[in-house]
C-alpha cells in the first residue's frame, strides 16, 4: 500500500513548476564550479526557502557522485513537533515536482526493530520542511540513477541519545553505497529569534555573527561532538540542526571509515547592522573519506 508524503512546501518555499525548478537547480549547481567526488559520503546543507539558501545549498549537493550511491539517509531537525527521540516516516514515497523518491522500507524496518525510534504521523512529516528542502536537489543529482531514501526526523535529543543514535547509525557509514544528507541552518539572529549575541570586537553585527558561526564550523570540522556540545552550551548559537549535526559527528566518530567534514560555503540572508535587524546564516559542507 503506497503512502505518499506530498511536496507540501512546493509552490511556497520553492517553485512547483518542474522545468523552472530544474533550471534553477542546474544553474546553481553549475555556478559552484565543483566537481563530483566519489569520496564525498555526506553533506551538511541549509533548508530555507530556495530564494534564500538554494544557492548556498548547491555547494553541498554539487559534490555528490551518484554512480556508487543507492541509499540516502536524511537527518533533519524538527521545527514544529516535540520529541526527545528520532522518528521514522510512515510514508513509502516522498514526492517532489521533479520526481519521486521511494523510502527504503527494508532499512526503515531494520531501524524500527531497534525499538529506539518513534513513527511520525504523515501530518507531522508534511508540516516539516527541513528534509523536504533537500529532496529536489537529490532528485536532480540522482537523475537516471536508482536511489532510495531513509528520512530520520531528529528530535530534541540529550547528549546521551545523540551518542546512542550515532553509534546505532555508524555501521551504515561504513557501507559506501550509503550517503548522508544532514539538514541545518546556522545562526538565527535578531529579536524575533530571541538571540542577539554580539561581540563588539568583531566590528559590525554581521561580522560578529560570522565569527560565531565560523567558530562552530571549525569545531564541526574537527569531528569532535563533545567540543561542539561545549560550544553550543557556551554561546547557545541558534543552529537549528544542532541535533542532526551532533548525531552525524557521533556516527563519524563511531564508524571505521575515516571521514572529514569541510565547509565550502557560508552566507547570510542579510547583513545585520543594527539591533533591529535580523538574519539567518547558511553553511554548506561535504564529508569526505580521507586517504588512509
């Protein structure tokens, strides 16, 4: 029995016109000038509306070499639904204006059997945009290739559970047929986000935000989940995908393959100059196998 998750944000967060969407994504992917690499096994990419972060996201997705990959794990934060756990989809297919992505039901069942995951309602699934914003890029990059997806909604996990899910998913990292798409925006700054950290030493506000984000990005690049946790508790940077990123760091720490994260792009939705302004930051990274 097919259960469809509709492309609920198409027509608002991005165009639902297939040819227009395809052209847009092609243009952004080309503009990065990046080559596909079979060593890239995961990405961290933003999930805002494409007019804000579509261009930045291309710097993650342009690295993907579809020839050896047959499964993509999606890790996205939950914006509207509270859970202290991770949740799996009840859908069997995720729709996009460019084509559909089937869920890997076998792996979904395997994860379900661990007893560590809950199942999210279709309503919760469709309300959440964090994974949906990665889907059109995945359909575009994997055009002509068979690929299945494993969406995992990452809830408000404590440190123990971030480590537990990381260990649980680590074995999938060691299979080169698997790929990981981790969804996160970076600093949400301004009174509407209740976050106005400002270090005057940096000069204008947007430079202070950049310094704060870059500090976090540098720590993520070290691959140390504890250092990332420490950074978050110290500065409370409003990185909405902090939990998916933490789980991914624990996965890389617990697997046998040596994989290094590198950030390739950083942008802000606007440059904050006064305390009345607001902005969201977008950063894209590729996780690459390092030569032994």
